[in-house]
C-alpha cells in the first residue's frame, strides 16, 4: 500500500523510531552491610569523597561505608532511581546509592513510620571509634633534658630502644600501635586507614592498643625514639608488644586484611580474652547506640518545640521529658557494657631472673 511517497513499511519504520525512549541509567541498591559505591555520573547529592575518618558515614547493619565520587552533581532527588542517558555510555561502574534531598545529607529514604532513615554513626559510636593518640611522651623527654643546650633539637637525646619502650609503656601496658608520619602524609593517618573503603573494623581493633604517633623528625639521629625504628627500612606503621619482644611492621600500603591479621595476632599473644569476639560485640553495640542516639535526638527536638509552644507545665512536655530520661538511662547501660568489652585483660608474662 502506498500513501503519497510513503510506503506502509516506511510508516511502520518511522513509528518505531518515535516509540523508542532513551535508556535510563541502571540503579542497583546494595544489600546487607557491604560497601556501597555510586558509579557513573548519576545525579543526586555527592558525599565526601575524601579519606575516611572516625565518625564518617556508615551503611546500616553490617557497618559498610557509602562512598560517592567527588564529581557527582548535586541537586534534589525525587526518591527514585535516576533516569536519562549516561554521559559516559550505558555501562555502570558500580552499584548506586539512593539519592537524598539537599537538606538532609547522609539521610536515606523514609521508613515505615515516615521518619527518614539516618545511616550515619551517631554520638556514642563516633566517640567509641575515635582514636586517642599519645604525643606526650616526646614532650616529657624534651622537658627532662631542658637544662642542656637551649634549642629543642639540642635538648633531644636518643634513648636506647629499651629506655624508649619503657618510657612509652610506663602508664599503659597495652600493646603499641605506632604510626610514623612522613613528610608526604604529615598530619594524616593514611598509613593506618584506607581512603576508599570502610575502616570501622580497624578503628574498633585499634581501641585495644596504646596508639602512639610520631612526627617525621623521629628519624633524626638525636630523636629520643629513633631506636624504635629499623635503621635501613623504618616501618611506617608497626605493632609492638609492651616488652618489645614482638614487632609486626607495615609499610603503610598494607591491605586491611593483612593489618587485621597482624592486629589480632598481637592481641591474641598479649591479651587474656579474645579480641575478635569483643570487636564483633562492639560493632553490634554501636548499632544499639545509634538507635538510641537518634531516638534521643528526635525526643529532644519534640520537647524543645513543646516547651516553646505550651511551656514546661504542659502534660506533653512532662511525658517527653520522661521518655528522654529513659533513653539516657539505656545509654548509660550500654556505656557500662562498652567498658567491659574494651577490657580484654593483659597476660602476665614471667619475669626473667638472673642467678647471682
């Protein structure tokens, strides 16, 4: 059949061309607690693409991190998968993350009760994960030598390895986690933490160590703690038993699995109770912390609004205040459990005796 200059076959082909819509970007949501990484150039709010630090965003459940490329364009989200052709082609470089609105960074889709699901670690978990680095020992040595030459460099005198270890372990007998900064990474912890993956397990295991950090000048010949490091290949990161008998060195580029293996081996050798079991329980404890911290936050906000509206004498204000007290009491109980889990004890080693 022919209509003017168009045949029926031509019309059908033309109609098929108009009916084809552009392919939308695929969106895959990660399950469980594994790492979830946004790929491609999908739209949505970009999260911090820098190095992970204590208190960084976490995925729920298993504690996996959520990482989005730094060049991801921002903008409000409709709550569903992004559509439209990808600038880099149809391929998907990794699973995507549900986008969130610009006013609630780090907050996921809404739950059954209408409350936004906040996947971040909160106050108590952030406090648990934070590392307490010891710098004071170096200052103590400098003060002890304050009566010899006037400059700071002049006051520093290299200690023997045994004296250096005795200085570091005088008040804390836990095994040492020693981080040596270099000129390229001064002020950071890149030798310990990975930039692109979750470091929560590393942070938890580090709580069982006495963490000590040295500036790049620790390798100078006169530095009090120079003898702690190998002369030819000084470790960037190392685990050391309190008596100095066991040393596990790392070059700063080690995999997390190798680091965990070394940390657990050291803790097994030096501590009475299994660190791996305690670490797993601490991870579960943080999930409980997050639920209660978020509940307390919402209750406090509701109480503040009620106080502004009807004052402290209203029935609702009293009810909300009691709920806040109950949540805080539960948090106190968890804090006590945390303290018990962190105390895995130290093995008593036999003291060598010399016959006279």
